[in-house]
């Protein structure tokens, strides 16, 4: 597992979700459906998800795919929930301490905090 690849991709994904979350918020109409992101944003998100999939066990691929699906539909909150579940399971892996440096673990903790704010 390549720490830098995962951290870089997750950083980009969390940034994308934060941006989508801000755009999707419609304070005038709380029942309004979110606006889906454009094709360029969706393609970038899927590229980052693919980079993570290439580094982790196939058992995580479904969570990552569901996150990409909900991102594409404009649901940043649900896409973030799938990522939170993925990160929770990743942290429980026996090799987590070996695969991620102390700084990498702090970065992942920051991503978790950012995702919880969505």
C-alpha cells in the first residue's frame, strides 16, 4: 500500500466533496435536490477513487464505488459517509500502523474530521 498515493487521492476527494457540499447547499429551499457536478469534476473524482482502489484490497472497492456514484449524483454527504466507513475499516487493518507513518495517520484523522463536517 502506497501511503502517498492514498493520502494525495483522499486529499483531492475531500476537497471535491467540500466544494460540492457548498455548491449543493440551497438555503432558500431545504428540499431542493443537489446539483450534480460537471463531467470534469466527476472524472477527476473517479480518477482519485481509482488510484485508491489500486492501493487497497478489493473488499474496499464497493465502498469507494458507492462514494463515486453518490458524488456523481451530487450527494456530497452520502459520498462522504462511504469514505468515512472506508477510512474506519482501513484504520482497523492489522498493518495500518506499518502502512501509514505517524504523519500519515494524522493526515487521515484530519480527513475524517473534514468528512464529518459535511
